[in-house]
C-alpha cells in the first residue's frame, strides 16, 4: 500500500519576497481598508511567505520528500455605529506568489465587509430562504468533514456514524477531497503514513460515500485506509482533509 511514484503537483514557488516587499503589501492592504468611508480603526494588515521541505521515512519501508510554499495577505478593520462596534477581515492565500489577489483589493473588501455589518438586526423567528456567504459555506463543509472523520466514527461520537450510503444533504451537494489538485493549498504527493494520495468523492448527490481513514481508524472499523492520514512534526498520524471541495450546484 505504500506510495511508489511521487507525483509532481506544482506546489513550490522558488520566489522569495523581501521583508520590505512584505511590509509594503501589508501597509497597502491596511491603507486601502482604512480608506473605506466609515472605518474608524484597524487591527492591522499582514503579509507572509513560507516554505517547507517535508521528508518522511517510516518503519514499514517508505521514504519520500517534497517542498511546498505559501503566500498570504490579510487585513482587519473596525467601525462603530450608535455605540456598537463591528469588525471584519479579508485575506488571500496561494501556493504561488503571482496567484495572490492585489493587497488593495483585500483591504477594500475588508473595509466593505466591516461596514456591511453595521446596523444588523435579528430577524423575526420564521422560515426563510437563505443564501450563505462563502465563509459560512466553508464552515458547513468543515462540519461535514469532522463528522466523517474516521477517528470520530470509530469512537462512535459522530452524528453521521450510521449514515453511510444514505442521504445527508440536498441532492445538489457533492463534496470531494482532492489532494492531487495542482497548486492546491492542501495538496501533497503522499500522505502522513506513506500511502499514495487519491481524489475521493465523499458525498455524491447528497449521499454519504466514504470516511476519512488512516491506518488506526481503518483497522478499528475493519476497512481499508483511504490515504487521508495527516501528520505534524512530532505528532502521530490522524485522519485529515486535504483540498476539501464543495462542488458548485446548478446555480
């Protein structure tokens, strides 16, 4: 079951912005946010660059390595109305520096999102059609990922523990874990226990199709591991997502 061929996923950018360049980006983002009418204060702008080289060798004979890079820009600001203070943020993150959004766009959206919060009221109790902000959508996806984590299933603590093969969402919902996505933030050529990565459909047309499994949880459940082991420095492996994607529906 060990990974034999290590694919190239284009997840390393050799460019390295200077400290002055990163500072300039952070300041540009903050200044653009503070320029939005109504913004009263700032919690700052930030810009980052990181690179890491991963090498994994295991007692079962696997050995492999890869490099990955990351870049980011963010801003957070505040506003106040009638004594009520609101804050919001925006950010951009990518494997490649050139794929980042412009710092001024990030700042402007941070300011606009903050202003959109002012004057919010609680609606009357009732049933309403809802359009979710993309951040709320990703939160929903995260809850599903946690609920189909093999460790939670093996412990019997997940509300989806008995739902394999059943509908858990609208038929328009399909969710995929894709660790082989080129230049993906969560991509990697092998997983934390040395097995090959694979694109897997976890929820298809609203129907639950699979768990996130590492060796331990797979053994506990009497199933095969799915290549979803994650690992940090100095920690044991555990089931984890990679690029966890909710496919667009009909709209």
